[in-house]
C-alpha cells in the first residue's frame, strides 16, 4: 500500500483542520515501559508530519508533565503546521502515577486554570490548539466545567475545546455552553460501546471523534500473547483486564477474522484495525481521526498507509462481531468512562 500523504478533515463545525490520522504521543515517555531510543521517538514525530499527520495528542498526566515537555521542541519547531492537543483533569500520585486508585479527578475552575498555565509552560506555546477535559467528575456540573474552559478560549489560551470519555447527554449539555470540536474516547474493533450514545450525539451536533487506542493498546496488531511474559513492570497494561490471564488468551483467539482480511489485502493486522476505525467516519457520518501511538518511524509509515486501505461491506460484516466477544472490561474501574455512566 502507498504511504503518500494522507488527507485532511475538520474536527467540529469550526474546529481545527487536521490530517485524517493523528499521533498519540503518550507512549513516547509514559505507560508502555521505558523508551529505549528517544532519538527514534523524536524522528517519528518528524516522519509523521512529513506524511501528513498534523494532530499530536498528549496530556498533563502523562509522566506528570514530562510527555508535554518531550514533544515541546517538535511543536515549537513546527508551530504553524501542527495541532497540539492536551488535557487536564487527572491528578495522579507522583510516587505511583500508573495506579488508578491513587488518582483524583478534578473538573473545578481553579484546577483548570492552574492546569492550563502549567501545560502552556511545558509545551512552550502561547495557545493550546485543542484542550480536553480528560475525565469527568460527576460531582461538578459539566456546564460549569465547560464554562471555565470557555473562559480560556476568550482569553486566547486555548483555541478549541474537547471532551474525553463523556456520554451523549453530557456532550449535549456541554455543547449548549460552548462549541465542542472533538470527543476523544476509546473506539476500536475491541471497544465499540461509544456507538451506543456519544457517537450518535456527536454526529447530531457536528462534533468530531478522536478514537484513542484504535489498536486495542497493541492487542489488535497480533503481536501480544501474555502480559506476564511480554510487559515490563511499569507497563500499565499489566493492570488492564483484557491483558491478563484467561482473558488475554481468549482475546488473542478473536483475531482470526482480522488475519483473514489482512491476508486478502496484503496488509498487517494493525492496518486492518486502523482502516476499520477510519471507515467508521462513513458508517456513522461524522469526522473520525484515530490517534494510534508509536515510537518508531516504521510503525508510523505502516499506520499512515492504513488510511488508504478500504474494507468491503463483506469485510466490515466479518469484523463486526469481534467486539461483542472480547473478554474483560476496558479498565478495571469503568466508572471513569462514558460506558460506566450510561
């Protein structure tokens, strides 16, 4: 398949124009074990831009701000070419940042203002292109949270607003306060719960969708077998139900139809998984910009090539049942996800 530059799409009615595939930067310095070659990771950022990837996604809690600092030189060097997205809301324990039990979700105005200033400083920019509420605190009215975020737009600190892991009703309430450019939630062949509520709401409201973990955190590439054998102690997937014990074995067996489609196209399993996510734009009638993560130039080239892979109706039908058979929830605690509140 070709690796020619990808096309562009607008997130939201008046949101940013971005490449049809973005890059999730979290794994470059956080959550997936140590980055052994920082030079290669930085070269991956540059190669992605060469191929038309313009949306670069990070968050303040990835490495307690280190991930923002890691991509900052790249963002500053290409400020007029890239769209940088970051997030607030998850206050992690510096001593144990991967432990969800030691995190606090904050959506209050004082915290938002503190968080945005810190992110602006770490990124070395005057304005954040797309600012997400990373997780929802149901104790704070979403109208209040989005109202505080809207102040940042009025002050020129943020261009566009986004929400992560919200329900359809929460998105509608937020949109009534200020235009939302994008919703970011997990969406893949393994995770389709967003199709129940928030995807229809996003289509109705003209909001773009940014699927994170479109490769099932690596599971859909076919290269994963056992968390105990393959993942380092500081890899957060060791805490994820789908990657442990019998669940991992059962989920690995679900990849056979993905292999079948991949063989028919001379593609990798990951490319089929990404093509499936990309095609949900046509299936559901809204902009869809997945953000697979990688630290390697070879992988970014492979991922970008998937934007040119078109699956047939028969192939989409063959892949459709996979998600319903997946063993284990997306997270050990689903209360912090849209599915946990719908």
